C-alpha cells in the first residue's frame, strides 16, 4: 500500500499544480491525419502522468500505430474487441512499469474513443497505448478480455480525429499487425 501511495504522489507531483482538476490535451500527428486526445489526470493521475512523460520527452515521436483489432481478425476469440494500438517505445528508453489504475478506481470506462494503456500482467504497462473503436466493456474492471479480470487503465478520450483512428483500423494487417505501421510523427501538448 505504501508503494501505491508513493506512486500516486509521484504522479501528482510530475503533473504539476496546473495539470490537476481539468483536462490536458495532446495532438497525435500521423501521415493519415491528427488525433487529439483529452487526458484526465484528476481521475487517473499515474496513467496520465506516464503518457505525459513519454509525450513531453518526445519519446513517442517516430513510434507507430502497429496493431489493430477488427471484427474479422477477432472472429476466433471468445471476447472480441476493436482497438488500434501504438506508442511502443524501445525498451532502453522505457520507464519502469506503472501501477494499474483500474476503471473501478477511476470510474472511467472503455467507451468509443477511450485511450488506455496496453499491458500483460497487472502493473506491467509502460509506453504502449490503445484507442477504442466502439464501446469495449470487456476492457473495464471485471471484463473478460484479460483473464485476471482487472481490465485496463483508461485515462482519456479522443476529442477529434476518430475518423483517423477508424482509417488506421481498416488498413491491411496480418494476424492483427499492420503490414505498414502508421508513423506517429509527433505527440504534442496543446496550449490551454
């Protein structure tokens, strides 16, 4: 419990006093168009601070959207989802994994346009994130997409550019991995 409290305090201090209590906006620039996301550091401080760290240090620049889940490539799965995934920063530049802020804790849900952190085990998320296409309740706490039932850490939503997200999702893929990943040219914080 002490470690969790320290992580939350670290995240809040990393955000700065001007980042709490209101939304923080970032633009994700791609060759197919821009995606603007609004983060919720007041509801998901650890996860929002993690994304902001990678973005503010320009570590997402030059990464890609590389994975897509579609009705076609999820047909054999018991629990199907629709997302695009990207932002996989090289391991040598990655921070240690962050604490999993579940949707039960944050009260956020995986709705159409939600941005969330990818993970394997609980407390294993680093840089990779995904964006939901359509409502994805199986990614929330108690959902069945991950066998541990903890869900994923939602921390914001797309406010502009869902057409770009859908365009990326429809690109040619093999086994959920894009044949030609879409470059994330830049992730830039927008002025208030």
